[in-house]
C-alpha cells in the first residue's frame, strides 16, 4: 500500500478545513485546555488574588479531607441526586407515556407540561421561594386547607420548608420535579420512534400491557434513558442557582451543595487554590460516574 | 467591485469591533481638569448614597478643590466581599474602602491596607487622642494601624416603657442582674389575645456575634485567649453564659424561637410592641425614627458576674494599591474627623469615633434621644470587641453551628465543645 | 389491518373500558396541568395584589382591585431598563456568535476532510463532560488580566469561539444529511468551501439553526452564574442579576417581587409560544442523537 501522500487538492482542503474549525480550536485552547491545566496547577497552590501565588503541594487536598463542609456538601449533593434523578426520570417517563396516546389535545398538554422547564431562571426561583414560604406560601396554604365537609385541616402544622433543615432539600427536590417537561419531551420523541410492528408482534405472542412495557418499550427506549441518565447526573451535580438564591446554603448547611461551596470558596473566601482542588474532585467524581454508566451500558442499552 | 465592497464592509465592522473588544476597563485616576479622583467603596444603600452625594462629597470637594470623590457601592452588605475582590482582581481597585469590625480581620490579614502609623507620624494636624481609644484599637493589627474608625456604638438594653408600666414592672437600671432580668422578661411575656399562642415577648435573643459574646464575658468566660492561640468556649463559665442567653428562647420562652417571630426582625418586633426589650446599638435610632408610638428608653445590659458589653464600629481603610495616598489620607481624615462626624450624626450613624462630637449635645440631646441616651456612651468604658482570629473563614463556618441551638435542635454545651475543637484546629493551622 | 389506530369496534364492553380509560387519562392530564400551571396563576395573582394584603395569610385568589401599578413600581425601583438593555446585548450577540461559529465549525467537521478530524471531534464531545467549575477560575483570571471585569465582554466573546460543543454536535449531524450532489453541483459552479457553506449548507439548515438560536437565547437570557462572577456595578447587571438584587433589597415586598419576575419571564414565554416547534424539535434532536 505505502504511504498516501496528499494531493495538492487534498492539502488545500485540509488547510481550509482547519480554518473552518479554527474558532473552536482557539476557543478550546484559551477557554478549555489552558484553563484545565491552569486549574490543576492552581489546585496545588494557595492564592487569594490579593497576595502572590504560593505553591503548597497537596495541602489543599489534605485540607479537603479534614473539612467537614466538604463532606457535608458532597452528602447534600448525593442526597439531592439520588432523589431527583430517579424521581425525575420516572416522572418524565410516566408523563411521556401518558401523552403518547393518540387522543385529541395531546399537543396542548405537551406544551403546557413543558412551560415550567422553559421558564427556568431566577424568576421562577423567586416564585418558588414564595410558594415555600411557611406562612404565606401556596404550598402550606394548600396543606392547611380543610378537608371538604370537615373542619380538619389536611396538615395542621405543615413543615417550614426552606426554613427547616430537614425539609429544605425535599423542597428543592419538589421544585426540580416541576420541571420534568424537558425530560418528558425527550422520552416522548423516543417513544414515538418505536416502530408499531414490534408492538403488534408482541401482541401476536400474547403479551399483555405490562409485558409490552417491559419487553418492548423499555429496551427500545434504553438509549434515550441512558442519555437522560448521563445528563441528569451531570446536571444534578451542578445545582447552583437554587441554592445561592433561595437558601444561601442553609439552614444549617442543609442545602450547601458542593458547587455552591466551591463558588463561595473562590469568590467569597478568596481561596482560589482550594476551590480549584474542589473543582478537580468534582471532575473526577463525574468522570467516574459517567465511566461506570458507560461500562454498564452494554448490559441494558439496546441500539437498533 | 462586489468583492471590494464586501471587504470594505468587513473592515468597517471588524476594526471597531476589535477595538471595542480589546478595550480594557481601567480606572480613571484623573478628571479632565486634572483633579485627582479618589474612589470610595462602601456598602451603603441608596438612601445613604444620596446623603453622601448631597452632603458629604460636596463639603469635602469644597474644602479640597483638587480632589474629586467617586462613590462605588455594593448596595448592601451581601456581595460586598465578592465585589471588592473582583474590583481588585480586575485591576480597578478603589482607594478607600469602608470596613466594619466584622470583615476587618479578614482583609487585615491579607495585608491590603495601608499602615497609617507612618502617615500619622508625618501629619502634625492629626491627633490620635481625638478618638475613643478602644474603638481605635479595633483597627490595629499586628502593631499596625490599618484604618480610622468613623462611627461606633456599644450594645445596651432598649426597652418599651409603656409595656413596663402596663404590667407594673420596674424599669431596668444599673443594678439589674441576670435574675432580675429574667424575672422581668417573664412578666412581660404574654398571650395578649388569648388564642393560646404567645404573641408578646420580654426579649429577643438574636444569633449575632455582636450580642452573645457579652453574655459569655459577663459570666467570666471567654471566646478566645488574648494571644488568639486558644479557643476558650468550652470552659464551664463560657458555656453557662452562652447557655443562659440561648435558653431565653429555648428554655424560658421569654424570647421568640424561629417562626414565633412571624417573619419580623427583632427591631420590627420591638417597634410593633411584640417585644418589650431588645439589646441593640445606637444605630437603631435610624430605624426607630420611622415611628415609635410609645415612650422608650435605654438601660445598661444586665450585669452578670461582671459588667461587660460588646461594641461595633465602622471605619475606613486605605488600600495599599492606591496611587494617591496623600489625597486618600485627606479624605480619610475628613471621614473620621469633625466634618465626617457631624455628617455621621446627621445620618443617624450612632456615635462618631471623634470624641468631641460624640460627647457634644448635638449627639446626646438630639431629637431622637431618649432620656438615658448617655448609657450608650458610658458603656464604652466596659465595652469589648468580639474577637476574630486570622483564620476568619473557618471561625465563621464553625459559628454557623450555633443556628441549630437557637432553633432548639442541638444542645448548647455540645455545640460549644464542637466549636472549640473546630476553632482550635483552625487556629493551629495557617490562614487559608 | 392494524395500523396503529384504535380498531373501530362496536363491542359495547370494549368501548366502555376504552372510553373509561380515555376519560381517566384526560382527568389525570388536566390534574397535572393544574399542578404545573397553578404556580404561574398564583404568581400573577400576587403581583396584582395590594401591598397591605400581600402579607395576609390566606388571601383571596383574585385580588380586588388589580394593582397594575405594582408593575410600574417594581420596574422603576431598580433600573430595569438598563438590565433589559444589557441582557439583550448579551443575548443577541451570543446568538449571532454561537450560530455563526458553531455552524462554521460543524461544517468543517462534517464536510471537510483533514487529518485528525475524528480525533478532534472526539475532543469536542469530551468538553461536554467538563464541569464548568474546572475552567471557571482560570478563565476569570484571564479576564482580570484583560481588564474585562465588570463589562459584558466575558459573557459575549467566548460565544464566538466555537459556540459550545452541544451546538457543534447538533449542526454537524444536520450537515451530514445534506446530499453531496448539491455540494458537487456548487463546486462545479466554482464555489469555494466558504461559498458552499454560505450558499448551500446554511440555507438548508434553517430549522437546525433556528433551534440553536432558540437554545442560545434561553441559555443567555436566564444565565445567572456567569454574570454573577463578572458583573458588579448596577449599570452592567442583567435581568437575572437585577432580579436577585431586587430580592435582597426588597425581598419582603412580595407583590413587587412577583411583578418584576413576571416581567422578566414574559419575553421567554412569548418566544416559546411563537416558536414552540423549534423548541420541541431541538429537544428531540438532542435526545435521539444522544
């Protein structure tokens, strides 16, 4: 065979190709690769911007093992992830299944369910802060409402939500569930991609609804589920806005998410080195979790 | 032709774009007519900013025609640190920053403030004795003087005379001790509308580092050793003192716990007559001026085994990075000196650190002053500042554990011991 | 034969159960819709309530009277027009930047051949795994050296350098579906690669570009953490930051808070309802190809 030398034409095309992707390449070096290396180096240093950089070796990492807030913030984040991810996926999938029927008005409902996802931002966080207000909020007002025909309130003393260390995290999880619309759309698209013939074939085999679900729907939906799972994992480890705006990490560090603590270390306590070390720990954790998912994937994800 | 036009269009768009992108944001050091610009960074809210722009700045600029003052504010104290950091990091630092006893240690350790000792030595017109000693000491760190205080206040007991009269409780006075205090608070805590829920409290014990240390000290305990090498909050006297303060709400129920405040701040509770007594600083007069419909007065804090109270202060420091130290010093003197003091009084900023104005009738006989206003001033004789070690961040983090005590979730002695352990660990390490 | 539609049947029993199932489905759907949408109605109701009534415990749902003045007050207490201006500048520039550069890069990856193309593309994808915190601090330092702190530049300029791995990926998928005959025809006409990009690929990918534009809009309109780090002075704040400042300065004036929030939400809702198609399409594209 021998080496293929590029023809002049191919050389020209190669150069042009590189020029097309040059914006990304520059961006990659300046905003991705460079900073990644820099933050790794920073994680071995102590720096508060006001004083010069100091190399301290592994001290940041050692300090992390002794820092009770690191443990607490990791626990909080895992608590949130282990609740929000499964609940979110089940919720999104259920609504998608519900909407996957050929009835009139499904488009309208799909739009309505998706609206909360679209509006995600500071405005809706403020709305939910008010909803969770123990005295004036919508949620507690509904809970205190009297069961019809009795004078007994549903729940007389509802939790203080964002003001109670035990209920702050559940409150954030409830709020996350309100936004299942995004995941729902993805599942809906996936469901609609499943060919009818497979369902018919299963009917011929005598399958009932439950078996159809587990042996046709789920396997064929598995790539979508897998994608959603990876995205959810990455997303749940990055919860910041809600914690920063609604609770500031409290009460009693109940909602001090890892990424919030990282931000505070960098931009409030001025510990750039320590925050960089925290960022690398986050990176490694997410990497490990995603690699695990990729490893397990062949066992349950079916590609057509 | 078309190609030429396209190229021309690209250049016309591209060049100004690149210029805009490449333009760095720099700080103006001089005005167009050569005046030096001094930038003063503070956390004043819009109403204060207005006071400054209407009164403070014009007065200074009138007497110092070659200096122009520019105000930069973080509009409230959240985000103050983050903004200062970005200003300094972004190479657009201010010249003077407003600082309080709360965040002073954090910045002092980082060495970003200008040492004023040599500056004062050179300036014959400035006299340190014009200021209250303890307050000035608050701005000393490792032998350097890192700023000048502009205002301060001790903490004293503010009480509602009408409520005391209504329930026939004698007014607080300098003979009050903790038992008398508790007895009075109990008598003033009531369920006024009979719905089974207490809606009026004798006292409000807020979780503030400007309040609870006094109770620890009064009982003979302490928080940090004088050399800041050891945390002393696990000593029995310390725990006992703090416990009494927290028990006021969790055990004796003479102060509200959490939701019992109905979302009101402690000052709002006092002003709406839901609390008979609060421990506050003279800065509160500003808030009280908004309308108190009942007679009220000041008394010293109840005496424990000894008489101690905390004081808080605000001041200003010059950043070492300033390019105009001389002009900055002029403004600093102004802010803390007689003129600044008078403006402080007008703004209702408690006591100026400048003695002459603080002790004048202007302050003590102001229209806002209740009969015993002087108690605040006299209290400086037994006033102490709540201490901070250089390992400020860990110290603050350890303190958040007390939130649980005030909510009744965790016992005080346990948290005190945990706090001591955490702080000792932090103090023995370097500043991080 | 069965073609996916419900078999028409006259068997009354089957019809009965089928109708019941349909009715139940609608019931559940309506119930869920209520749950999803009630917060918005309550938001509206709060924004139109009088100041004194807002702190009443169980106030009525429909306020009497409608305090439209709340909106005026809420939007003038802080300079919302400045916030809007800044947000618009950032959003529009980023939409242009991201669509332009992501499509350029995607075109390069999909239709041009050069050594290392596949390896480089895997690198593009790998950046999606990178948590933003790892690059945040050094990027911040870069911008401090450039003296771009407290300007809108750190939030705009990066959009022109690739536009983000996700959009590159999306557009590349789309470009790969363009038949090569069209490209060959253009080449015969003497078109350069840039010309093919501009005259062939872009016009054909309008739906995908619309999706990119829409998602770029959503991302930047609501962006909070980015402006939080870089913007400090009130004049440069965005709507998201402005709302947060509103919360810290007037957080207990719930009626004003909700009025301001609704005002910020409105543009997003309007664009959503007008361009629903592209939203759904975008999600679908990303999910399927993922």
